[in-house]
C-alpha cells in the first residue's frame, strides 16, 4: 500500500518541473523524475529516502542525464591527460 504525496506541497517550486511522481510506502519516500533527468547521488531517475526531509535534501542533485554523462566523460578525459 502506498500514499501519493502532493508535489506542490512538499517540493520547492524550482524542482517541480523535474518531478514525475512522489509517494510514500512502508519502505520510505520515493520520487520519480521525468524522462532525461537523474539524481547524481543515485545515478538513476528515482530518489528513495526514509523521509520527505531526506528526499528534499537530494533535490539539488537533479540534472539532465546527458549533462551528467558529459561531465563524467570530461572528468575521465582530464584524468587521462594528467597521467601523460
């Protein structure tokens, strides 16, 4: 059994465009992001935490998946350059 949580009530306005759905069950709080967005903490389109407060702390890690992958590739490239 789960309870759908109000995105408008719990999620700050600037993050609402990235959120697909938000709910709570016996395992904690779940926030699904819209297509093409991920949390850099989980490297996935889902944020799962024990409380709403903890989910809200993770919101700042949301970014476009493509940007995240590009930044990761750039870090890998920079490391290779340092080895030379």
